[in-house]
C-alpha cells in the first residue's frame, strides 16, 4: 500500500482486533461481536500518531467500563513486526498508538520510489468526468471572474485526474441567442457610423473598442459593400467575420494562461441539429409541461425547484434555459459522461435547482451534475480596491492582468481560497519576491532544495544514497513533522477531489514549504555523519518531489534556481 496513513490505520485495526480476540479467549471480555470503530490522527502528537475508539464503542456490548476495555486491549496488543513501538490508554478509554522509526523511513522511501506518482489515488476508478469552466461570452474579452474560474476549473480537472478520474475540459461557446444578436446590432451600427450614417449606439449595446476595431478591419476587406445589403445580411456578415476572431482570442488568452480544452462546444450546434426543440418535445411527451398565456412552461416545481420555468415564450422563441437543458442532456446522455461539473459565477445560485429539476424530468440522475458556485474577486493594490486598469482606464481583463503579474502567481493566487468564498487578490503581493508571497515562498523551497543537493555534490562529494528504509532514519522533531505531512498527501488529494476544492492543494504545499524552511533552520546537513547526511538528503528529495508534484498539478513552475 502506497498510502502510509491508511496502511497504519489498517494495522491499528488488525492489532486491536487480535488483542480483543485474545482478551475474549482468556475470558477477560465476554464473547460479543465487536462494533465498528474508527482510527483517527490526533491533533496533538503527544496523544499518539493514531488514536482508536474501539473501547469506547464496545462498552455497551461488553457491559464494561471503556477504560477497562482499553486496558485489556493494550495489555494484549502485540507490536513486534508492526509499524508501532508504543501504545497508551488515555482519557475515558482512547487507545493511542505511536509509530516507530520504521514508519517514518518507509514513508520517505515511498515518496521517492513513486516520484511523480506519489499522492495519486484511485478514488475515481476511471469514471468519465466533463468539467466545463470559463465559457465566457464570446462577444467580448474575459474578465477577472473568468480568470478565477479558469484557474479553479483547470486545477480541479488536474486534481480529479490525480484522484483517478478520466477528465475532459470543455468550453461552452454561447454563439447563439440574445448576446449574439446584440453583438450583430453593435457591429452593424458601428459599420454604418464608419461610412457616415448619423446613428447612435443604443445604451444596452456593446460599446467596447473591440467592436470598433472589428468594423475597421472588416471595412478594409469589404469596403462599403454591405451598406447596400439588407440589415439581416449585413449583420450576419459582420458576426461571421468578428465572432470567430473573438473565439480565437479567447483560445489564445486561455492558452497563455496554460489552459487547453478537449472540446470547444458551440451552442449553435444544439439549435442547428434540432436538439433544442427536441428537449421541449420530450418534456411535453412526459407530461412535464403546460401552456399559459401562449407560453410553454416546465413543471419545475414538481422536481424540487422553487417555481415553474418558461421553456418557450409566447412568440415561439425558446428561453435560454432550453439550450442549457439540451447541453447538459448532451453531456450526460448523448456523450454519456458519468459526471458533469460546471463552474459558475456567484449570480447562478438559482440555476442549480432548475437544471437538476430538468434532468430529473428527463430521467437523468441529477446527482450526476455538480455545480460549483464561485464567489467574486476583489483586486487590491496599496490596500485599495482596483476596478480599472492603470494603462487603459478600463476594467481589468484576463489579458491585462497577465501583463501585470506573473503567470504562476495568477494561477496560485486564484486557488488560495475555497471557490465558494470571496477572494481578495493583492496585486502588489503577487509580484513581491519575499516569503510573504505564498507562491514565491513555495517555489523558493523547491529551489533551495535543488541548491542543497547540488552543493552537497559539488562541495562534499555527497550524492543521494540508498533510500531503502533500513538505511535511513529520522529522530529530530522538524524531520518527523515533515514526514507526517508528506504522509498526509494521498488523503488530502482524496478530500480535495471529493469537495471539488483545489485550494486544499495550495494550502497543503504552503504548509509543506513552511515545514521545510523550519527543518532547514534547525537541522544541518553539511558536516554531519554519513548516515545523517544520507537520511536528510533523502528527506530533501522527498520534499522536492512532493512540492513539484503539487506545483505541476497547479500548472505552476517549480524552479531549480531563484
């Protein structure tokens, strides 16, 4: 077993059950079934490395005092050949186990032996997961919310892969509906203005410089050819020209952000294939709709939503809800992903109930859809909220943000907090090269270890020796603290994957860096005995491995020099 925590817990259970069997055989305890019990890690290592509640949960079955049961177990516990060298009874009847040096040595050995695979678990067992994230409106540039969603979505995808899922990343292109109509209107008016029409832009149209730039470039190609065309033809030509360029821009900016998608799924394909209308018909056939004032309504309240929802307006035009249903039906039925995860902004809370209601009505298990609501980002500079770019005077976009701060900082900082909590992003801290900057702090730990290994080879002729557990040993508190943390990684990955929370990874690796820096300050390597040097170099290698694994998961560089 590669998970040293689980290996130890399993061994505790075996020791306890054997001791109970002996106690029953000796008539020290009555012959009764042993209730399920748990093995946990105490917060304070003074209370052991692992603690078991077997005596507490067995009190009723054995009709005895829990502490007496615990004593009976501890007196008969056989530790020879196990990973434990001491057992104590504490409090009302807890049984505390203390690991031996073998456990610490073996943990370091496991980390090094597994290398890039250390920390990986088989939680997902190969299940297919589709993670949809960013999915920014293609009619304009991506904003800071998209930047956070991109970092969270991409890192969550990597996390799930680490946890044994088969993962695909997807961007949903909203290339149909109201926003595209508005895009066409905005381009149309700017085009007509370009050729002298005295016409004003509606207040709710798109006023960005990008619209003007598209029109200027379009005019250089086509001139005033479309001034004499019908409004429909002119708008269609403008959208056909500009929208692909915007999508290319999204793809380019996201690639710069180290995000690459398996699929760019177009909403228009759902309309063109008839899938949008098909969804309405299926819901009708199943008896889950009704007509009211000329509109077709979905009985969403029958499936847990707080109200019914309009599917088709009185004018015959489907609401945005229908293609969204068709899209999720495509994910979970047509393409048959085991699970779909959507990462959405804070204004989408109401979306969850209605989409799960629609899936239920279609006969799809709503638990196969998980929607992660991401809270807002507050950009801060000099302690003040930043709303505008210093250079352009406009709202800061993903592209302008990445011009101002390092890529590593962006990806790391956006994953510093749980997705469902507000994030304060300190722009000054993101470029600061000090221990205050969390990503710099972690990267510096990796670079420091690389330098230690290099210097020991250059100056002392010491190379990394044998990592077999029998050849390395640890006794210093700073060493043991690091190893305990290294051993936690598989369970941390499991917990992070279950909660869809990549910030678990950033916290974990920050804590590891902190423990390493403490170790470096208290434990010498140079000038020590060969066995100490060998052991500490092995520990350095293990820490380096894990830091790099976690930074790779986050798609953050692990520099060897800083």
